[in-house]
């Protein structure tokens, strides 16, 4: 279930980021609202990058396991 939640969180963050970009590109936000949206977008971008880094690590673990595709324990809380 954790995988589904992580995938949903990534998908939601990506959708929220796309919405923010569209609002910023529209050009109708005030400077204050634009800065707030930009700040929120930076947070969402970091969340997405972290999720992608974790997925990349998991793929690397799977590919390096004795040349065979086999799952290995993965600790998402390890420092980068």
C-alpha cells in the first residue's frame, strides 16, 4: 500500500505543480500571489525530485543484484 500512496503523492504533486505553472503563466496573479505560488512550486518540485530519486535508487538496486532482477530491501529514509 505504501507504493500506491507514494505513486499517488507523486502524481498529485506533479498535477499541483502543473496547475501552479499554468496560473503563473496566465499572468493574472498579483506579485504577492505569484511569489507564494512560486514558493509552493519549489516545494512541490523538491517533493517530486525526491520521489524520482527514490525510484531511481530502487531500479538501481534491482539491476545490480547479481545480474538478476530481484528485489532487495530499500530504505527510503537513507540520507542522499
